[in-house]
């Protein structure tokens, strides 16, 4: 699904607090204010989000970090185990796994003082699903009755309804949801920020909300200067159990990870979860017990632009397979990432476990380095479209330039050609995502996935189901879609997982994207802060951080 982007936020949010905090300096790669920004303010590395922070219009990591700080939904995922637990939901109940009754806890409020009610969820979900609002995560609501009416799939067709027929407000604290099919895992998905509630202020003055989003989470936005920093302060109206142990978070934009690492070592940055690959071999000795390396629900993949005639179609599957088999994952993860990455064996993550659907047999030979077979497949397919393979990624976060170079070196070595594969470094994450959305790439591009909830469905449906929100390569296979639908209708999670795995096996045949490696959560922190941990999604648990 093609996704339109809204205009960028104003360069600096206009609010009364700015008289005290300022807009932030434009100098330096780190941006923001100098030093640590306040006695109990935690500074953390960040990158500008792609879209304004409407909950259903963010499907990337940087914007997701902010939403996890300023919003809370019906469900929250345990920061240690990722287990889904009720948050704003007092109960989510169903007798048939298709008709659900949701009871909202009383006493919760948005940062502007509005109460969080059943209507706050119903209005937000109706807005998210309606095609007129161009929300990138609209497909997360596709299982609710009436989605086809508010979000028709035929291009140019206007919606025949403005609201989802499956949503009904019963009273201030109760609403019902009718799904189009049985979906046993539905409550477990509701911790994803796309399902967050919205205040009435969002609908009364949308532009004002975009300038300064209003949430119901442990923090609220104080100011934002694009390319520099976002400052968040404690939301005193927040009633959740995970109240902040600090006064706020300053998210500082870095365009150079080495600069961020230097700032971290010097004590000018408190938390970095984007350590440069070139420093990983030294990070433990540099930081000691302030270095964090743990498994996380992240997989790095290369997606093919199947919308491009050079790569799309069943007749190109062997070419795509050849590219995969030309990549020496073992050498790259060992030499570049110092064993903080694990060569991938499927399209999910070991973090979800066998119960969640992880199966290290699914990728098979596709994920094995076999230069002889790779060369044969590529040559038999007539070589790369245009005579050259170009790999694209942003390079402002994640040390992506290093692995792209290594992947191309592996492919060039396989083909015994110096420039058969070249890299296309895109300066910023926001620019890269815009090019992905606008379908500008004519070669494979980075398409890593950070789980939203710990189930195989989350790794497959949003990224490979036809017209799904993050199906950036435009893969479409009716059999795959049917298997996902059957899994969704299964009587319990165990039966659903087996069907999802059947769908995943089709990815090994069609090769719409190449699994590269599972990414550990890597972070470091200054000696100024304590209680720093990463959740299973590889995001720092910011509210728990204490300033010493």
C-alpha cells in the first residue's frame, strides 16, 4: 500500500514552556542543549521520525520510541518478558473470539486533562481505519467489521461509510468490537501504539495536535526542534504503575553514531541504543557494566522492489535466491558486529520462542552461504537488472553503511566482479523512508523489522500480506494471504502458529525479502544514570531510568 506523508512539524513547537527551555541549539551533531539538559533529565540518542506522531501514522522505530513514552493503550507489554498485560483495559472478554466487550479502567486522563473513555478508543480507531486519513497503520484495523467500507481497496474508490460498523460505544467505560472473523490473538495485539486512544482535542484542532501531540502516557512533549532534539517531561496526570523515575527525557538527534559514542564516553549523553559497529569490539572494555548486549525481537532483512519489473515476478525468484546465497552471514556478523548479530534462519526472531512461532528450519538453503550455487542462479537468470545490484539504506543510525559494504563485498567475491554490487547510502532515516514509501528504489533495500508484539503473526502480516501497512516491496501471494487468514481464525494460539508457519514457508519459495541476521539489543549508558535496561523490543525502558 502506498502511503502519503503529511507536512513536517513546525521547526520548533510554540508553547509557553519555550520561554524557559528554548528551541535547542542547531550546532553539533547531537543537537539540543549542551550537557545533560537538567539535573534529572535523561539525554538519549534519537533520530527524527518519518511522520507526525499520530498513533496510527507511525510504523518506524524513532517515532515509535516517542509513542511508547506519551501513549498507553488497553494492553502493555512487560518490559522484561514482553508478556501482554492489561493496562487501560479493565477487561477484554469474548465468548466466541469474534465478538468482544472491552471495559476501560476509570481515572486515566490525557495530559490536557481530558478523561480517557471508551469513546477515546472508538473515535481513534475509526479515524485510523478511514482511508481518507491516510494512516500508515490502517491495516491493523482490518479485522474489525466494516473495514472494507471505510477503507476500500480499489484505487480511487470513496469509502461508503465513515465509521467501522464493528465498533459500538456502550457507555463511558465500555465498548464492543465485532471482528469479521474469529481471532484468538486479538487482545494480545492491542499493546501496539496504533491502538492508542485519542483526545477530543485531536479532532477539534488537528493542526494544533500535530504541532504538539497530546497523549496519555508517562511523559508529555515539551518541545521539538526538527534535526536537533525533542524534550519530554513527566506527565503529572499519569496514573499508571510505571511512573517515571526521572523528570524527563531529552531525545537528541545524531547524524553520526561515532559522535554519539564519543558523547556517551564523555558523559554528555546518558543513553545510546545505536552503538557504532566499529566500536562494538571495544564497547565492553570502554563501558564495563554500562554496556548492554541482549537478544531482542529484531530481524534485519533486505526487501526486493517487486513493483520493479527487473525484480518482480515468479521468474525472478531464482535471481533473488541467488543474491541471498551469495551473502556470507557468518563472516559478516562475526567480523563487523562482534557477535552482537546472529545469522538468520527464518523471518521472525528467536525471542518469540517456539510457542510464538520461531522455527530455525524454515529458511533452509536460502540462508546458507553457497557461492557456487549463488553464481549459477544469478548467471542463469541473466544477471542483475541493468547489469548491477544496488543496495540502499539510511546510514545515520544502525551502522548500516558497514554491513552494506560487507554484503556487496561478499556478492562481488561470489561473482568475481569488482562492482557487480554497489551501495546507495541515504543520509537520514526520514529521507530513506520517504523513498521507500514513494517506491523509488530499483534494487533491494533495508527492511528490518522490530516486533510490535511477540508473535509470528506480527513479523508476517504487516510486512508480507497483500497491501499491508509495511509491505514495502509490494509482495502479493493469495495462498500466503489465505494461510494467514486461516491462522487468524484458528481456535487457539498453538493452532494459529502452525498455520502462520505454513505461510512463512512460502516466503522461502518466493523470496520477497532476504533474512540477514537477528539483531541483539545493544546499548550503553553514562555513569550518571542507573536502572538502564532494554525491553525485548530493544527499546530503553525510559521511565525506569534513575538519575544518580
